[in-house]
C-alpha cells in the first residue's frame, strides 16, 4: 500500500507541511483546496508565492460595484486595500492618491488617526484586536514576506492594544466593530464596520453601515 493510500485512510503518520505542499502540487490543488487539505491535517500551509496576492478576482470587483452607496473596500491578507468604491473614498480618503505602500488598513489607522475619521475609545481597541488576529494568520501563510513582518512591527510600535493582542496570540478576529466617527463634512457618525471573507479567495470585503432609520444612515446615503 502506498503512503498516499495510507494517508487517505488515516493510517499514516501526520504529514509534515513539506509533504502536504508536495501533495498539493502533485494534485494541482487550488489555493482554497490547499488550505482545506492543511486544515484536515491540522496544519496551515505557507503559500507558494511567499506574499499576499493583490489581484482582485473579477467577481469580487463586481460585488464591490453593486454595493452602490455603501462604503466598502477589499483587502488582502496583509490588509492592503486593493479595491474600493466611491462611497469609501468619500467616507475615508481618496485611496488612489496614497502611495501604494501606505494603502494599507493598519497604516492608515495608525498614521491618519485623528486626521480623517477618529474612533471613540473602545472601538479602536476592537480594531486592533481584529488586525492582530488577521495579521497573525497572514504571517503563518506568508512566513517569508518581509513586508508583512515590517508592517506587524510598525503597528506594534505605534499601537499598544495591537502589541498586547499580538503577544497574547489572539487569533479570532472581530467581524463587526462599532465606531463613533467624526467626518469633516457629515459630522458625528455611529457606524458598524463589517468584515466578510470572500468565499473561494484570500480577500475580505469591508463595509460600513449604520442602523436603519438613524441620522448616521441618512448621512451615509448622502455620500
């Protein structure tokens, strides 16, 4: 009986990441299939490319365009903002005017805090917890990504909540973060930041909404 047959029958020793990677290549698995194989084996495989992808699938781009006036953008695992809609530009900033290296959610939160939309106490802490969990997962998948390591060190230096979460090995992200923002034109806003994983990809969709019928919801519609 071959090793592969024994592996299928759970009669072989737990495979190493190197063996799983070799199997994934031999079977020509997709990225999602590789991840599923790794989870079944109780492991997480490093990616072949070594860095987070930036090309957004066409169906994800179409979804972003169909959201209309809901501020939204798409991030990769490194939290790089790789696509956005006009409402997100109006609510947050014109991402196209930012240098590519600064077009990152954690860098924007750190460097522009207090100059764009500022969160109330507590909301920024939740954001830091979420960022720590997401970047820790990315660091496992991309262990040789020097840019990712620099980003993590930078955020930990500027944000004590992130540093604390990182050292405590927080791995569960917070899908919804309530934020009290002050927009330069719309004034005070109470909105929810939703993070949704896009099935079949390594990207996430981030949307900003407000409670139906609230003044904040009316303000968001005016964007």
